[in-house]
C-alpha cells in the first residue's frame, strides 16, 4: 500500500477541518492508504532534546509515521490569520534534526477552510511558506480555500455539494499526478 499522511490543524472534536479531511481521503485511488497522523500529543518542540539525542517518544513515533508516507496532505483552519500552533509544532518536530527532516522531497497538498467567508487564506499561505523551506513540492493549482465550510457538510459530516466533490476530486487527481511524477 502507498501511504499518504494527513495532518489536520485542529484538535476540536467536531472540527470541520477533520470532517473535510475524511471526505477528501475517500477520493484517493484504492492503491493509496490515507491516515490522519495525530499531532495533539506531540511535546512542544525543544531543540535541547534533539541536541542531547533524547527526542521524546511522541516525536520519534510521529517522525517514523511521516517517513513511512509517500506524501502529506494538510487540512487546516486559520488561527489569528496564520497556521494553528499545534500544526506548526508538528512541522517543527518533523523538520529536525535538520539532516533527517521527514518532510524533505515529499509531495504535499494544502486545504484551508473556515466557518465564515475568509477560507483560511492566511493559514494556507503561511503553511506554503514553510513548505518551500522544507523542500516539499506542493500542488499549486487548484488552490483549495473552503469558505462557509459548515454549509458544505451534512449531518453525517459528508460533503453534500456535487460541484465541491468534483472540485476536490480534481485536486486529489492533481496531487496523485505530482506524487507519481515525484517517484518517476
Ligand atoms: C479562530 N478562528 C478564525 N477563523 C478565521 O477564519 N480566521 C482567523 O484568523 C481565526 N482565528 C482564530 C483563532 C483562534 C484561537 C480560534 C480558536 C479560532 C475561527 C476558526 O475558523 C473556527 O473556530 C474553526 O471552526 C476552526 O476550525 P475547526 O476546529 O472547525 O477545524
């Protein structure tokens, strides 16, 4: 199985971002296994622990999980016009020790969303700024900004708008092409 790591930038039980992520995970071809990698239990990044070669178990498990994956899908809300701290912490944990960054060269794709009109543009692009430095080829088009996200989801958390599903399918298809090119 070809693994795709999915990182969700919210720990909220009823997170719209997680619901969107689950819908998008269903759109990958069957040869891919998608998995949400938990980030809520990651100890806050502290460089001393890497410098002393004593990374916490939560970091080691997370780093291994991402390393096993071919690519990474990010689905995030925006907090204070930027990336939620919990997701930034996960990015930082995965990026060190620098010579062993789990992100390097892995294809990535970004979805941002919001319950109102903004759609998480600030988070989306602050995340992309980090992905440039982390040397991850990112799906450029289509960009995915989901505004008024609650209106896209039914009571079971399923996306209920056919044009949104088709749009997200085209995004996943582009991501799969990028992943395949990267391995070619
Ligand atoms: C928010 N929210 C928010 N929304 C937005 O569109 N732009 C923003 O800058 C912020 N800032 C912000 C900061 C903090 C600390 C919180 C808790 C919330 C609202 C946010 O979009 C809303 O709570 C979403 O429902 C969060 O995403 P999940 O948990 O539904 O995935």
